[in-house]
C-alpha cells in the first residue's frame, strides 16, 4: 500500500507518499484549485491502485481536494493534526505531510470524511441559522442595555420588559415630533436595533422551516422522535453518523462516551469534553426535553437514581442511551 499524506493550506497543498516500509516515494506541491487536484490525483495513480490519501484539514482547506478525490474513487481519510508533543523534529508543510502519511500507514488518528450533498446543504443552513441567532441575541442585549440608560421619560414611555418584549413594543412605536435631542436620538437607535432584530428573527424562522422541510425529505419520521426538533435533527444529520463503524465510535464523536474518572474507593465516570460539540449540544437538548416531557425517559432517570447514581450521573447515562438509540435510527437514513 502507498500512503499519501497531504498538508492543506488556502493557496497550496503539500503531499508526500510513503510505501508500506515507510520509505519516501515522492513529494508534490499543488495549487488549491481543480487543476491542482487533478494533478495530485494523476500523481497518486502512478503508484498503483492500492493508494490511500490522508488529508489534514479535510473539513476546511482540504474540503475541495477531499471532494475531488472521492469523486475519482480514491480512498480518502481525514487525519488528525499533529499534537505539540509530536513536533519534536520541528514544523513545516513537508513534515506535516509526512506525518499525515505515517498516520495512514499506522491506521491511527484517522476518520472517514463527512458525506457531502444534502448533508452539506443542511450544514450550510445550520451555519446561517446559528449566525442569525447569535446576532439577534447580541442586538437584544444591546436593546436592553440602551433602554436601561435611556432618558427617564423615554424609558417610562416604552415600559419594562425583556429583550423580545422591548423589540416588539419599540418597533410599533412612532418617534415624537419634538423633544430633547438625546431622547430623539436614543429612540431612533432603539428603533433601528428593534427592526434589525425582528428581521433576523424572520430569517431564523425561515431557515428553521427550510431545515424542517429538508429533514422531512431525508427522514420523514425523525421529527416524530420525542424531544427531536428541526435544529437538533439537522445537527445530527450533518454529523453523518453512518460514517462510523459502530455506535461506540459515534458516542466518542458526540462526547457521550463515558471516561473513567475513578480514584481510590470512588468509582465513577464522566463524559468526554471532546468531539463534535454541535452534536453534543443536540443530544443534550433532546435529553433535557425528554427528561421533562417523555414518561419513558423520566422513568429511566428515576431508575438510575434509585440504583445510587446522582442526578447528573443519571442524565449522563440517559445521554449515552440516546446516543446509542439515535445512532441506530440515523444510520437507516438514506
């Protein structure tokens, strides 16, 4: 087998090929465009059919190369970035490419790249939705802060309330024809913030509807699962659970795999802080919803607590249970 490691950057990629004995068979530097991808694919074919390519950053700068090579039928893996303790010989693009090729040979630190197509579209909608939610939250915070320090007459005219209540109230108000300059300017700024926030709220709802429609096409019954809403379902689908060999690997990815945290007579486990935090957030949201609104999940938590676990440990067990259940459910998604 020939292992090709690729260190990716915005403008160029550096590749190195090693044989099964670890001997260097060749090096190549290409431009990060379609012509360069074709050049690398042709170069890799010269080594025969038994070639595997490990790409560092297959989800970022190497996404285009990964997609092209998969379309050409090349075996592609995503390679972990070298850890600091592994950089004893220094750092350069060539050394990173060699390290990626060595990982492919050893079969360590490899993962299957996420599927593109519809899942790529879901991921793009999630990015847009998350951006709108974050920006609207920032605007609502600014609205509340400016309302707190507004002139007394204006504050009394608007009334008290949380960010969304202030947004709705201010957007419907009209500016007074006269009044102190500070009051008129502050109200104008408040109204602009409220209108921008309302526009972002409309965009957020539109993205959520698009996600729900897309999920309905992919898996019509997924949203019928207790606690699973459009955003949580989209995060789970975008992760592409089918690329994992078993449910334990999916649990490691989503941060629900229990890690030993015992000491002396204390025997306990904790959840991993690594993995895909968006998928972890989805499972956490589903678990919280089910712990309140789902009788079966409430009974599961009660049984775990009766066995001597704390409430936090019972919730961790529920998340692991959900990860196992959702993996079986999502791998059936076409």
